[in-house]
C-alpha cells in the first residue's frame, strides 16, 4: 500500500522522541534529518522536502510540550499540520456549472495512467450526485479505447457518445456537446487520447479541443506508481495547456507516495481524487487531512465511516441486528456480512483506516481465506444455510468440504466458530447497542480470515 514504508519510518522517528520534557534544537534536527531521508526515499521532490523540513523545524525548535502532549506527540502534531498544508489544506471539488447549464470536463494524461477507466469513475460519481453526465470518446488512436469507454459507461449507467475513429477529436467534442444539449445532459466528459510521452501532437490536439468547445475543467490523470515522473508530467501539462486539478491513480499499489506529497506544491493545482483499485467504485475524494493521518499511522476513521455508509445496506443491517439480538442469524447472514466487507475493500483496507492498526505488523489478513469461507457456505444446501444445526452432521461436513475443495478441518473450524458466536450472542443480548448501522458480525468475534 502507498505510504506504508514512509509511515513506518516516521513512526520510528517519533518513538525516539518519547520521554523528553522539552524539544531542544539538537533533538529536532536529529529527528528531522531522519524525516528528510524518509521523505526523499518516498520520492518526494527535493525542493518540497527542503521547504517542508524548514517549516517543521521553525515551529518545533524549543517548543514547550503542551498539557497531555509528549515531545513525540508535539512533533507529530506539527508534522501532521505541515503535511496537510503541503497537500492543499482544503478538499477541492470539481467545479460544476448550475444544473441547467452544461459543464464540459476534459480528461488528459499519458497512456497507462488509467485515464479511460478514471473518466468512467468520475461519471459515476457525478451521476450519484444527481448530475446527468455524457461520456465522449475522443481517443481515436488507441485500439479498443472507444469500446473500453462504452463498456465502462454501460456499467456506470452513463451514455457514451462516439463517432468512431475517422473523425477529429475536436469535432467529436463539439458534436458531443450538441448531443448533450439536445438530450438534457448537463455534464460532458471528454476522454482524450494519451501518448507514451508528452509530445507536440498531443498538446496541439488538446488545444484544438479547447478551441472547439469551452472546456470548464481540465483534469489530469497521473499514475502515482511513476513517482517524481508523475509530478514532472503534471508540471508540463499545466505549463502547456493549463490544468484545474489532478487525479492520482494506483495509490493502492506498491507506490512510495511521493507524487501525492509533491504535486500541489510543484503545480499549485489540487489533487481531486485518488484511485484505490481497478473497480469502477474505487475512486476516493482526496482529503489532505485524512491522507496526513494515514501517513502518520493515525488511521482514517472518517473515510471508513463514509465507505460503510455508502456500501452497507441499511435495511439488511437493521434486519441482521434484530436477528443477532435473538441469536437467529444463519449462514446466509454470515455470507452477507462477508460481502459487505468485500464491498468496502476487504479487511486489509478496513484495518488500514483504523487508528493504530498500521503499527501492528504481526497482524496479517488472509483475504483468500474469505473466499474459502464463502466457498464452504455456498457448498451448503439452502436448508443447511438457513438451519445451521444441520451442519453438525459429519457426512454433511464431508460433502461440503468436497464441494468447496477444502480439507474437512476447515469446515469443522467454520462450524465451530459459528456456534461459538451464536452462544456468545445469546449470553450478551445487549452488546449490539441500538446504533443505526450496527449489526456486523465482526466487532467482538475473531473471524476465520
């Protein structure tokens, strides 16, 4: 995951400051030397690192520790505030015109950054906010680019305007806007062509599109995996055509994260969204304060809550809460809860947002184990799923193990843990509380994955 290495190193720096009653200049300089190295290794721009370290040092030297704060906590507080400032302080939305007017958004970027997929993700976000987007296929060069946009558009329930590969992108953009005007669509998102590198032809084409239609927002999609190259690309695009914001993709991968910490400072343009996976739902609003908390190992509980609210079926949660109070839940409910976790990105994603979990290096989540549990439950008959007591029969367990392709011991373990959970719920009828979205099976029970 992005920032994992940086987060580990920063937390080690803070540990060394514990136990001091006052931060001397020598303490701060020694700590910031390590912070500087950690940031440079994370591929943060040297100029940005230099400015950041200077700002932190100026604030930290000689500061008395606040009530209830240790020197380590004080440094974390200052570093956190400066990280937030570095990434833009405030969350920036895509600026849209009033709903009765058409907003034209041009998506730009190099090949391989995930621009076409991100274009469809943005369309889905805007549709969820009540807008009526139209995707325009302006990439007439890359094989299957138009088809890819059409497939993703269909998945998002967003129409795609295409004129094929034998028209100029500027003409397609112009026709798309006219089509949107006639069909009551108020956002046109132009998926333009990328190249392997920045060249004159690509820039001229983007300029031609801007001359053909009034582009209100130019959004650059860059691959966070490319590190400082992503920052350089953003700077060049901004210099040549002007951009209004950046979307960073592949932040869920093994990236050092330097681009996220450098782009705002280098280009002056905000990061709007971050791509956290290949699914069309894996696009998160960029919150500088929440990202700073993740980097410093303090979790991101607000994003976790928002993800739960958007993915958890409230009616099912209420229904399950009632079942739990009466200890009436079955394997179908168990399966539903696992699917809710998958929708939220899996246990690793959830744990990564929980405060303190990043420091628990000995805790490993086997996401594949969830698939095995799912296979075991799906290998049961409908009758067995709704009547868990039937699974105490040895021959049934053997049949389910064969069907799921697992050892009988795995089936025994699932059945045993399910029974333990049921007994526990009978003994603690009030433990679930009366919360609106309470009802998960995982809070007080050790899951088998």
